[in-house]
């Protein structure tokens, strides 16, 4: 078995979540209302993301869960941000006063801001 195949078989478990985490909640206007993005971290880095919106709540919650488990499993935030930023939603892009392209785009931008603040 070659090195690439061997790495694909390696199972990575996410680190456990601390009992107490610190973070911030950001309110972002999106096409289906307000999106609230909570990003929490521990001494290692970003640990979890929660989202709440009136529109596509199940999809935002699913994205948040996947982002959280990926972050705790050691996936670099830059890879996640790259996948989220730029995703477009017709509800958001048709409104002039909205500065994000979609809920995933807003989550990616929020992660990027937190990552920049953490590196300072």
C-alpha cells in the first residue's frame, strides 16, 4: 500500500470539548433574515461554531456541526474558510443592503475574522 492510501485509512478523532469555552456571537444580515454566528475556542484554537437563523436553520446547523468536528479533528481553519467563502445564495445576492453572499459565506468570513484576531 502506498503512502497516500495509508493516510486515507488513518482515522482521526476530534479532540474533546472543554466544559467551558470562550467566544463571541456575531449578527449578520442575510437574505432570509438575521444569522447569528457563535464561534468558541479553547487554548488550542477554534473549537466550535453555532449558527441560528430564521431561514435555512437545518443547513446552517449541519454546516456548523461539520465545521466544529473538523476544527477539533485538526483541520486547518484556512481550508474550511476557503470552502465556505464565495458560496452564493439568490436570496442574499438580490438584496442591495446585504454584504455577504450567503449563510456559508458569512460563516467563512466570521471564521476568517476570528482567525486573524487570534493570530495577532
